[in-house]
C-alpha cells in the first residue's frame, strides 16, 4: 500500500435522490477545497468491576456518526449553493434564459423546509472513506476589500465507512467563478421599503455572514446504530460588518439605538455570462437580510483610519413577511 500524500487528498460528493435518502451515492463531482472526514462514532469502554486493576477490554459502540469540516476557500457561484442546499433548503436551478440558472434559498419562517442530503468521499492515494446522509450544521461567508469572499462549512452525517473513491467524478470549472468582495454592493433600507433600494457606497470594508442551522440529529429506536433523521429548529443568522466611520455608519448607530427594523442587501456581481439571462447578465449572489442591529463596538481603526464594527441579527420582518433569502445566479443547470 502506498504512503499517503497530502497533495493527493481529495473530497468528492454526490447529491442524494431525496430529502430522506441515506444511501451511499457514488460521487459525481469534486469539492474544490480542503478538509478531512472524521469518524465520530461513540465507542467506549464499559465500566465494570471484574477484579482487574487494569480494567477489562469490553467495549461498546452505541452510535455511529461522522463529520467533515470544509476549510475556508474562495467562494464560487457554482459551489456555494451546495452549502445552502444542505442547511437552508433543497433548491433546483430555474432557467433565466440563455445559459443562466437561479437558485433561491428563502430563510425558514412559518414552516420547516426540506433539506438536501449528500454523500461525501474523502481520503488520499492510500485509502478513502465515505459518509452518508450529510447535512451542513453551519457555514460562514467572509470577505474584505481587495480579497475574495471565503466560504467554509461544518458538515455531519450518519456513518463513515471505508470505500474506494468513485472514479470519473467531475472537477468543476471555477476559473472565472470566484466571488470577489470588492465587486459587492451594500444596500440598507427601512423594512417598509424594498430590498436593494438605497445604495450605501464607500462604507462596507469587511463582512461575515454566518448561518447556523442548529440542526439536531435525532437518534431514535429505529433498528440502526445511526441517527434516524434531522430536525431543523430555529436557525441563528448574523451579519458582522466593518464600516468606514462615516455618515452611513453613524446612521446605522441611530437605527440601533432606536431598535429600528432594517433591510440589508449585499449583492455580489461576478463575470459576465456568455449568453445572458433576462434578469442576470453576470454571475450573482444576492443576500437579503431582515432584522435589527444588535450591537456596535467602540470606534476602532484600520491603518490609522477610524472604523465601526457592528452585528446585525436576522429576524422575520412583519412588513415583508420574510426574514430574507439568498439567490445565486450561475451557469449550472444542475449542481451535481
């Protein structure tokens, strides 16, 4: 057997057939990033008094499990939707004419939304493993001026098994697919208005959107040593920002002190489509958030320039009857 080489590690995945499918599906594409599968089975020694100072070697495995931490990598319009599929809602591409497809992920409000489970494979040239019924517990999209948006996520599934890599998995073409922060725009509006009405220029220096789905893996008496299903209670969604300390930042502090509901849109625009759609001429991510400013820190500085750091908590808007959504426009008809 060959010795494992880091450069020969890879992560492959496939989308399962339905929201309750826990089959090990052969991988169809590679995840362009880094991370390693971890077997999290609950194996322990049984505590018993049998006259042995060193203890007996009786063990038990009460539950299988696995996880995969996807390290921060430059976000792309083709692969970011996978994290949203596993955490917010299972979504299929809707044609916008031309080569454009849109994927829409509304934040849950009055009903639980079906999530999309995946199968993941990971390992190296020495050996590989597979994890089934994979969901995303939480993900982060973070960016700052002059750099790319960086995406990362924490995944979990039912059981890790040794398995050779599926051959023929596709390497997605993401050469001109990177989400660059400086190609983003910030809009802030009253919640009685429409998202994306008022552009706030030369203010947003950094932003971090965190979506914690707070999924609960339920282990029931169901005839197997794996959790049975996933429950999606109330997610925690926050946006941390770094503003230039200017009039727009001061206005946000006024809204914070007055506990005023606001609508925030961050729109990121990428490369132009060769065949544009009716709505989108460029690869696009739109993050619409409703809620209130939760906190502002004291004035800080960045390279001798005053800044203001704040946190926006996403909550349902009574006026909009929505907490917001994320829309991705790319040229991928199906994510698999």
